[in-house]
């Protein structure tokens, strides 16, 4: 049996297909890393310099509704409300949507409601974040809706940076800059690096292309009319934020990135919670590609093609990571050293690591103006590809088929855990 397996491995790894597959696997992270570095620097030079978009408000600034959907967030909701009420903006209201919480969330909110500082929409049936937002939108007074997580803390000047973008009638949404607050543990520091070197760089690059993959679910501002124009949030999708971002842009609303709109968020600190969160993200992206991919391929939506291509190739690379690793492990197990893999770091491995660390460093340099302590997390950057690439590849391999080949259930997607 082992002889037959060795013969098969020798034959398979001699195929031109295998060599091409290895070339894609090796070059994809390097080329995308270099592309993100160059385009993010281009974005920063053009739009983040001192002469960039002014944050000067009009004489009559638009009313903003800061909407906070919450489910069992009693532990952090007070800190969030205090931070939101400290926002420096002349015309905003705070609207909390309690989605039938079973903890003390309501008890914590009630004093703010009684004092008139906060408005409350109380739901008696838990129906998930998307439905909570949709229901509360009918009660919102603002022209602009800033949606925030119930355990996040905004910087006081956040609305002064977000609101001016909506002076353009084409702007349907603006995504802010989420920063990791809880980074005392390794997993938190790795996510701080991720949101700098991946999320922030991607958004900068995608703004250069003209389309953005998603408005961050932690902090995203929308024009009220734009949300109603696309039929609000989809309650049957695993990631309502990716879905609404695609719906808006496919209706030719513009979505922008505002790195000065900083929100401090809490991220999963346990590997199991992170796994669940990333499974949902992976499933949600696959669902969005299934639902909106054909429309995005149309010529009139050609500015979406770079985002579509990046999404598809990143999924394929994740599958390549898992399958090739399995082939290499099998090869070593039967005593046949595989082609394209080495347990000792080689030239390709060192090149990939160099580009990866350069990408991480670029993100740190660009975002340090918004997150002064970010440089401390760079010390653990070496662990990023070792842990995150493996984790995200496994998540992609596990969750993508369900999103592609299984239609979203008609029932609403409910909150599962606080960190999901």
C-alpha cells in the first residue's frame, strides 16, 4: 500500500498542475502583501495627510443617531454609554436596542433612559442583530445612523470625522477604524496586529480600487435613505455587515473608509471563541458571494471586480494551504520528501516571512497616529503567520462550502455568544 502511495505522490507531484499550484501558493501572499503595502501608502499620502478631507462641520450639522444593538451586554454597556455620551458633536441622539437580553442589560440602561440621555427600543423576542437594527431604524430620528457594538468605546471626535463624508449625496456608508482594547494576552495582541496589517491596509487598498469589502460591524455609519433603498439588513445572513455593504455598492452607493473614526473594541481572548467568530465570518463571506457574486460580475459593476477577485483567491489560497499541507505530511509519513515543502526555512519561506513582516510594519507605521501603543504588539508579529494563517485556512476550509452550497435558512440569524 505504501509503495502504491509513494508512486502516486511521485506521479502527482511531477504534474505541471502541481507545479502551477505551488507557484500560486507561494506567490499569492507575497504579491497581495506588496500590493496592499503600495496601495495603502498611496491612500495615506493622498487622503490621510494634513491637507486631506476636512472635518469641518456645516453650519447645520446633520442629526446622527448612535444606535447600539445589545444582547446580554450588561458587563460592558455602562462603559459604552458613558463613552458615547461624551462624543463631541452638536446634534446626536443615543438609541439602544435591547434584543430580549436575559442578563442585567436593561437594569444597567434604565437610569440613562430615565434621565432622558438615552432612548430605548426594547424587544421581547430575540431575533438577532440584523432584525434589532431594522426594527430600531423606524424609531431613529437621525439622517445618519452610526451603528456600534455594545462593548465598544468611541473616541470623542468620531462623528466630526464621519459626518462630513455624507455631504456627498452618493455616500451611503462610512466604515470607521476599530482598534483592539483588550490586548493583555497573546491572542489579543495578535488581533491588534491583524486589524492593523490586514483590515486597515485592506480598506485603504480597496478605497483606491473604488469598492470596499465590508463596513465594519463594530463601527459603521450609514445614510438612513441608503439603508431603506437596499431593503435594510438581511436577517438570514451570517454577516449582515458584509451583505449590506455589497447591497449598497451594487446599488452604486459609495462607501468610504475613515481611519480617524476610532472605536476601541473587545476581541475574543480564547481560541474557541475566536474560532466561532471566524467561522461565522467565513460562512458569511461565502453566502454573500453566492447571493451577490453574479451581479458583481456584470460590466456595470466592474469596479467591484478587484474585491470579488481578492475574495475568491483568498478562499482558494486557504484551501490550498490545507490540502497541500496534508499532501506534504502524507509524503513525509511514507518517506517521500515532497516537492515544494521543507521543514527547514528555505528561500521561499524567508521571502514570504519578509513580505509578511513588512506588511505588518507598514500597518503599524500608518496606524500608530491613531493607536500610540500599537508598536508594542509588533513584538509578537512573528507568531502571526504561524498561528493565524493556519487558523484562518482551517476556518475557510471548514465553513466555506456551507455558505456556497447551502441556501441561508429563512429563519433569522440570532446572537449565539457575546463574542460571536
